[in-house]
């Protein structure tokens, strides 16, 4: 998506260089997307509809940078932990600079890096800067604008514009009639049901964790993701449940052994415990444990496989292996209480 986004932005810049951007809206305007409203400074050109952009995107008259909106994610982390998270996500990119601004209402994280994936786009700069609102109790926590520069961009002007837009952002969800959350909405966000199993987030976890989603996936599978405390790696903790309908595996043992053999060939993986017998939910099961290193974090996986109604079920717990991980692993295993096989 980054490549597509930048390619389109570059195309816009080339068109504007020949047309002078005639026909673009240049008056100051207020933008409302769902439960978020913000002000776009006078002179910015809205190019979202004209070019069918996937993100709400604005073009500066200088023709040297674009600003695109990114939705609030609301991770329950401190500002410094969010900055560490950004550094981890972009660890393969060259980070140019980072800083934290302490505003009266919230913090702002400014993070500049190079997007080397777009190096093949002629005359397009690799430079990117994200401006992110940070306050774990704020409804717009982790709402951000991303600045995409072209060569010879006025970085100071881009900074002023992005900060102005971010500081103008308001959460208006409680004021809009269609955004009210009903009891049924809350239930649907915590319950998943398919042909072979159901899953409901255990009630006792509601105060311990901030559950991000129970995400229904194709092929009778679901993923529970959550964050809690001030541990960077917990952003990536998850529980995945899947029912295999592939006839290639007629037993849980065969499936898990095949998975183990594949992991043994991966340089980034270390198998801690090869498949061994255990039990789960009253079923005879197979289990294996392994680590996967994705610099700078090391992920710990515990994988279960068992048979029920002539199907192979798999459950994978993912956690980060560092100080405090034993407690986190225990917390992850509490999530298993929400699973019911059919």
C-alpha cells in the first residue's frame, strides 16, 4: 500500500506541475470522518475524491508534500512506549529523528524515517514524518497525520501544517446520532461464532485487558488481539483459533509435526519443545513451543492441535519473550476459557 500511495501522490504532483492544480479546492475547510473532525488550513487542496484516494489526503500548493490521515488506534500505552513501538515497526527503515512534544491536553509524537520501498519512484523523496496524538485516556489516542515529502520539500512548512491539523482534531462521536454504541454492538465485538466453534471474551479479562478485537477471518478462524499494561510487546500478543478443512491432515499429530519440520528450516525460529502430548478442553492434544525473532523483539508461540468431530482444531498463543512474559503467558492462557468446540 505504501508503494501505491506514493506512486499516486507522485502522479498528482506531476499533474499539478503542468496544470497549476486548477480546479482543486483551496479554501479553509472542516473535515469530518466518522467520529473525528479537524480543520485543514487555507491553501491545502483536498485530492481525495478527485483521485479516488484510499485515505483522506491533502496536497500543499508548493507541490512538495502530501498529508494523509490515519485512523486512531487507541493502544493503551504510554507515549514513550508508542514511540518505541514505531521504532520497532520501522526497524528496517532508516530512522532520521524522533521527538515528543508535551501539549497541554496530550503529547504529540513526531517520527521521521525513510521509506526505502519507494526508492524506484523517480524524483520522489523517501522521507516520511508521522505526527501522532498520544494520550491513552483520549478518544483520539494514536490518531495521526503522515507527511509524504517530495524532493526539495519545505520540511518546516510541512511540520507547521501537520501540527495545526493535528491540534485542531476533535472527537465528536458522542455528538453524532449514528455513532452511539449499543449493548448489542458491544456483544458482537466480543463474540464470534462459526460452524465448528464459538468464542466469547471471558468477562474477567475486561478489567485486566483492553481488548482490541475479536476478528473473524475466512475459513472458520478467529483472532483475539489485546494490549495492556506498559509492555511494548503486548501490542502483539494474540490468540488465534482455526479449524483445518484441508484433507491433507487427518490427525493433529500429523499437522503439528509438519509445522515443526517447517520451523526447523527457518533461520529466525528456534523450536523450544517439539510436539508432545497433552490435553486441552478435555481432548487429547499435541503441543509445541517455539520462538521467532523479528528484530528487536522475540515472539514466543505455544501451539495446540486436537481432533474434534473429524476436524483438526489449532490454537496458537503468541506472546513476547522478555521480562514479565511468564505472567503475560498466564494471562494469555486465560483467554482460552472463552473457547467452545461444537
